């Protein structure tokens, strides 16, 4: 399964990428929402992990644009974010995300959490 991971913090991106690769995922990274929109067509990920707070284009706007585009609207989006308050999770779900994973995340269970949210 191929994931597009959007995370602007290099240390968090590295830990998540290593944890996901260890969990059997193929991982492609982006540092902001603009990069996600530029890469999603070429990479054709099975799912997208979005940080909520990123420079240039945040996860909220990125998800909104992904879900508005017929070419990308079916790709599941999971927010990987420190914003896990009930109102923020509800906002993510209303945008079309399949769920949220809170930061800091457990690197040992990250892959299992993603599979559970994707129903795999």
C-alpha cells in the first residue's frame, strides 16, 4: 500500500516514514499541501496522511481541494495532527477525511492505526 505523507517537521516526517516503511507501507513524502497537490497525480497513493498545520497550504485546505477534484476525491485522507479535539476531528470528518491520528503518535502502532481507519 502506497501512502503520501504530508508533514512539514523533518523529524516527525522521518519517524513517521520509518515507522510506516517498517509496517510494510511504501511512503512518498511532501512538506506542505502544495506539494501534495503537485505529487498526488504522479504518485497515485492509496491513501494520504496530512498534517493539519503546514506552511503554504494547510491540511484543511489541502483536503478540501483533494475532495473537490474528481481525480482525487476517492483517495482516503487521514489527518496526522496534534489537533485531536472533538471539534477538530468533526471538522476533518466533515471535509471527507476517514479519521485522525493524534501527535505524538506511537511509531510501533502507526501502521495498525492506519490499516484500521482504512478498513484493511
